[in-house]
């Protein structure tokens, strides 16, 4: 319903129409009226509230401020403060800009939290293939589990690695590359497997496995060294780094185990 009251402002909308237009409830409008925040200026002959253009403009500001979560008392102070309409709009703009800054900071915080959450997720098969290339295949993992799955070492390694994120595996890969590079360097420098340098590199190899995968003493390490020569796939992994490396690593591991057992 629209009509005209004794006021100079033209009456626009009923309470129900305003509620629908502004997306607020009739109860909210009644509350604003009761506390004197937005009081309809007009009435129909039957006594129903009617909102004028000025009332609607004030309500529009209230709705904007409330969307910014400002308390009603603060909203009232902003609306009832001295100043021209332009000054009031500038105050409103300043509040909105301030809140935008807060929201931008919140978005950044959420993005950082999301990044941390994503980085904390266990690595996927695709992640491992990306890091280790042909050295990681689902077929080999299945075969390895069938071969060693009942051993304590396998179970301990699985408990640890199931929690590893892609970042964890990147660290493992970097450590493996560093140990491998040192073994190659020692061999190519003409250092015998029994040299201090070669044995130290073999010890670093053992400690990497011990720290990252499963408990590995020097006796167990000897067994791995023997497997590096007995299993063609392990042999090929080392030979692809440098010809003769598989035998060199085997001998250095045995020399390092001898050294520690004699100590």
C-alpha cells in the first residue's frame, strides 16, 4: 500500500514491503522502531506504519552497518552524529574500507591455515612418483609388501611413512641424494671402500634409514648391502648413478660395520 501523510516526505512502503525489499524481518523493523533507531514517519488511516523516503535512506544505512557487524549503539551514534549527508557517507565509507582491510587480513590468515592443512596431508602416490620417478612404482610397492610385509621393519616403516607429507618426502629425497652423491664422490676420488670417507658415507646411509624408516643396526645394514648386489633392481639403482657403485656401497657398508663392531 502507498499513500501520502501530513508530512512533506512521500510515504513509500508498509512494514511488510520494507522487510521484503531490504531482506530483514518484520520483527527486526519493529525492534528498530521500538528503540528509536528507524521510526516510520507515516501512518495509514488505519494506523499502519509507513516508511518515507528519508526513513528508507536511514534504514539502508542501518542495514549496511549491521552487515559490517557494528553494534546498534554504534550505528545510532554514526547516524545521529553532526554533519552533512556527504560527511555521513564519508564516515560510512571509512567504516566499510576499514572492514575490508580486516576481511582481507582474514582471507590471508585462512589461506595460510589452508596451506598448512594441505601441506599436512599424507603424500599421495602421484606425489611419490613425481619425487622418485621410475624408482617408485605401485607394482614394486605391492611386491615389497608381499615379501617383507610381516617383518617388524616393514611395519615400523609403514607406521612412520604413512604420516609423511609431500614436504617430508622431499626432505627424504634430498637426504638420499646427498648420501648417494658423497658415495659417488668418494669412489670417483679413488677412495677405497675401507677409507674414512667411504665408511662415513656408509654410516650416513645407515642413519638415514634408521631415522626415516626403521631401526637399523650395523648387522641389519650388512644384510641390506648384500641385497644391493643380489637383487638386480637394487643393483641397477646404484649402477645408474655410477658404474661400479653397487659393489662400492656394499663394501663400504661392510667396512663400516666392521669398524663399529671392533670399536
